[in-house]
C-alpha cells in the first residue's frame, strides 16, 4: 500500500493487469485498486492487439477507478492517466512525453507508452451513478518495444534507468490530483486544456485509420467528448476512434512517420 488512497497488488507474472482488475471490478472491488506486474503473458492493447514487454523491462500497471462520470467525459479518465504518466516521467527523467491521440505517450515521435481504458457499466459496487473503469498503462523503461513499431524507452530517450515502483508512485500521486479535477466542472476544463496543450497531434497533418476508412487532413482540436476534429478541405470531420498512422507538420514537404 502506498499513499494517495490507492491499494497496490504486485505480481511477478500475470495474464494482463487490465483483465485481472476487470475481474475484480465484477466481484465488486473498490476504486483505487492497482495491479502492477513484472511480466504479462497476455498484455493487451486496443482492438485485441498485443502489448509486448520482456520481464522487468516496463511499467505494466492498471488502476480500477469508480468515478461519477458526467456524460461524454469518460475520455478524461484516459487523459488523466496519460497526463499523470507524462508528468511522472518529467519529474524522474527531466523530459516530458507528448500525447498522441488517442492513447499514446510519445517522445520525439516514438511511442514510449500506451494507455488502455475499459469500462463495465454493469460491475457491482461503487457509489450510485459510478462506472467501473480499468485504465492500464504500459511504459517502456529499458526496452524500446517490438521491432518495427517505432517505439522507444525512457532509457533510450533520456539515459535514465527509471525505478518502476518510484515511477508508479509518482504517477499515482499525479493521478490523485487529476481525479480531484475530474470531479468539478472547472477542474474538467483545466484537465481538457492540459490535454489539448499536451497533444502533439494537434496542428499536424494526420492520416487516421478509422472503422469507416482513412481520413487525411489537419488535426484541429479535441471535442469536449474527446473526439479528434480533423479539417478535410472545407469540412471538419469528428473522429470517435481510430489510429493516427502518419503525422507530419504542414510546413514539411515530405511525410514522416510518427
Ligand atoms: C495501447 O494499445 O497502446 C495500449 C497498451 C496498454 C498496455 C497496458 S500494460 C498494463 C495493462 N494491461 C494490459 O493488458 N494492457 C495494459 P494500442 O494503441 O492498440 O497499441 C498496441 C500496438 O502498440 C501494438 O499493436 C504494437 O504495434 C505496439 N506495441 C506493442 N508493444 C509495444 C511496446 N512495448 N512499445 C511500443 N509499442 C508497442
């Protein structure tokens, strides 16, 4: 147990910290439960993708949250964890990762961490009107990710070998501040501004793979619901879910992989 109102369970080996905590949520476990593992056998990304990490190379953690969420604000939970991760890295490594919509932390365009949020509106427990949401984060400490995915590690980017438990402690301290912000309208506006200011995606030309096809245009903003607003010709397209597969500043003539 560390401070900040979180209760931490540690595992040498687990299938997935997200899967584990979702099971605990369905058993009625309280918000604030954290699972952290040295190694996952079935680490997950979005859309059934894999999150890979050799044993001991990464922060692999999930947090069960049971917040009263105003309609359309659930993306702020993902943002709160991502921003907390970035702030914790800045404190320990002296450099601040940017956020890449919708759920990556990047340094110099390379992915150093990914966030996965999963909700179960039927899970018992929690106060009236609260939803069980498990937010997981995988952050590369010493391994830059699998070949060919354009990843990096904190070690490669900053030269610092970050202690996993210290990083988790910093992240949870930052998160508890942001959970307080989530609980008021003014705080949510502050969080949204922080998100907008941290998103390296905004202002760049993006190609986004969406379920409905590829959208190419300039990323203009994030809607209050967390959707990416892309300017395509004279129109604005609001993207609910997708992968930014390609980003370049408008001033550059040639595309560059993000
Ligand atoms: C994510 O998904 O980026 C969310 C990753 C969340 C992982 C954490 S670990 C703790 C918790 N428990 C879990 O089971 N999951 C969470 P997505 O945007 O779908 O990105 C997945 C893609 O990132 C993969 O398809 C690979 O291309 C790439 N990838 C996999 N492992 C990586 C790594 N270590 N570093 C960089 N990229 C990676």
